[in-house]
């Protein structure tokens, strides 16, 4: 899940952070993709409107 898509869905980084119970600064550290755990949580919370991109996290786990 791209960070930009999640931010747009919730109307801003602050709102996204509030929904997840984290700081805006934590959201800013994610980079292009939402942190994996948060991505699965957001997928569930949005009923699948935001979706996890499995391949992005698999590459990260393998260090690529």
C-alpha cells in the first residue's frame, strides 16, 4: 500500500496517524510504502478499499 494513497484516503498525514494511534512523524518515516503492519491494519479498517501490495513487502523482507 502506498503511503500517498493512505494519506489521500484519510485526508492528510495527521488524520492517518490519528486513525492508527501513532504520530505524524512515524507516518513521515514510512517512505513510499506504508509500514507492513500498519498496511494490514488499514486494509482491514477500510474494508479493502486500501490494499496491501504483497510484492513490495516481500522484496523488503528479502533485503532487495
